[in-house]
C-alpha cells in the first residue's frame, strides 16, 4: 500500500473540517488535502487548444475534435455538417455537466469516421476549420485519441458522473505499511 486513500464526504463542510484537522494514525501524522479532479484524456483534449492544427494526422487517425458548435446542436445536425467529408461511424458530443450553464451541450464533439478512407475523411473535415455555423466559427482538429480509447474514457466518465454526482472528495496521504 502507498498509504493513500480517497474518502467521500456528504458535504463540503465535513470535507473542509477534515482537511483542517490534524489527524494521527498509529501515532503518525496524516496529511489531508482536497483531491483534485483529474481529467480524462478526452476531457483534456476537448478543453485544450488546437494543438494538432497544421500537422498531418497519423495513419491510424479516424477521429476529429470539433469545438465552438452551437450548444443546441444535435447529433443529427453534426452528422449533416460533416457528411460530405466521408462515412461517419459515431458522434460523441460532450454532455453538459451538473455545473455547466448549458442544459443541452458544451459545443464540443468527437466525430469518428469509418471505412477504408477514414483518414482521408479526417483530412477533408480539417478543411472545415473556421466555417461559420449558426453564427459561430467552428474549430476542427484531428484527435490524438484512438477510437477504442475514446469509447473507454467516455464510458468511464459517464459511470463516474452517475456514481458520484455532486459529492465531494478528499485525498488522505498517510503512513504506508
């Protein structure tokens, strides 16, 4: 054991109280601090800048990241927007969080192309960077995530959101055995 534990509190007040307390376990001091949210790779990429713009996508790349979409855009509208680029296998818009101001979406989506020309479809889609859609200039970049990885990360994020909702966490670092 590394002597690290995560403890879930019912309220922020209880968490704050625990982080201000000096705890001892088996006679040793235990450091208590608020845990930081660690972003999944998909969240990190979606919130970051367009780091791949201008670079060719790798040969295995089948996914684009689209930002600044109108929040109310549905999967059907996103599919229509990119249909001319190639065969679309899946569309994964980032869902609103409990704290987001939008109830419909974040204006960000991953679009996965399928078929033998999927990489060429990505290249075609990159040409739509800067296109005005409902008064908003969309940003299109190829995604560094592989299809399987994005699906796993999205699934984990959904499970985590369902499991924890608005609950608060603190990280405990203490003596290891």
